C-alpha cells in the first residue's frame, strides 16, 4: 500500500508568495526524492537548494517550480507576505485539524476541495527511468529539448483559483460576462454545485487549441519513446527486423532475377 503524507504544496512559477496552494496527501517515491500529487510528479532539488522562483521542488514534466513542506502546527503555512485561500483536500481535513489543534477550519484562509485528481505513478516512473527527471537539474538528457518544447505551453496555469471557479448559479445569471471573460483570458471556468466542481466551460477557440496540443504531445511522446528505446539499445538493423517480420508473416522470399 502506498504511503500518504500530509503536505503543504504551493505553485511558485509566475507568482510571488500568493500562488495556488493546497494542503493534501502526497505519495512519496521509494527514495523520497519525488512526491506525487494532483496528477503531478514533483522532484526535490538537491540538498537545500531553491530555484530562481523560490521553490524546492520541480514538476518533472512542465518544469514549474513548487514549494512543498510539512504542515505547520500554527496553521501559518503560506509565507507571511503571501495571500489567497489554501485549498484543503476533503479527506485531509480531519488530520489537519488534529495537527493544528483547531476545532474548525478558518474559512478566511482555507477552502475544502473535492477536486484533487489521482496520479498515474507508473507513467512518471517510466519518465524517471528515461532520465526526464534531470530536466529539474542542471544537466539535461539528449531529448530534453523535445520535452521542453512540448510542455512550454503549460507555463501559465490553466485555471486561476481566485477568478475561474464560480457557482453554477452565478454562471446562469451572468452568462454573457463569463463568455467575455473566457474569450479574454483564454482560461476555462470551473462551475461548482454545493461547493464541488461539477462542470468545466471553455470557449471554442481555446478548446481547439487544447486538442491541437494533445495531438502534438502524443507525437512528442512517440518520439521520446523511440529515442529512449534507442538509448536503451532496444534497436535492430533494418535487414534483421525485416527478415523477422517476413518469417513471422510467412512471406516467401522474392524470386531472384538472373
């Protein structure tokens, strides 16, 4: 059974000390150098090093900077100069209250979320095995530039937690305003029902861009797998491969012309 640790996680890239932040359960790798959370794999920088954005962890895919730390007993997890509500994973509320000794959440600083997604750890372990995790350090594998190109479009958060999450009732009352907002920001709007995310609405042009990016990512992934296979020695001479395929399919040799 995977170990679960309660941590404070904050996005640092593109923010000062007021980036989107969560308190939730992470799954550490066997070495403890990587934690898996909300669909991401976050690799720890060596030693006590921090990157230029102030983070101590790096997203293995996008290269985004994150701060990950243990939950503080005094409840002061965000930096004193920062602002913005911290989303607390619904299943973690009980343990968080036990750690802080509080009887209830401070609604001015915290908000319960049911939107934490699971993480495909196996997929990230494959990435680590092909040395993609080095993208968080100073050295890069030969194909890191391909990965960087593929994920550079994720530099900006897809959703702004302070602007893009609204009750469904607000959307119904102000549909035109929300449509204008989506066209201007190119970000989707998350609609909630009874505090739980139920729908995501997006303008047509941005949605098409996502489809185009997905197609691009799939092509890059195929290239990455091919390069990784070549680096691993999983290649054969063309003549040998064709001969094996010919034998497998029972294709007779072509008659030789004199």
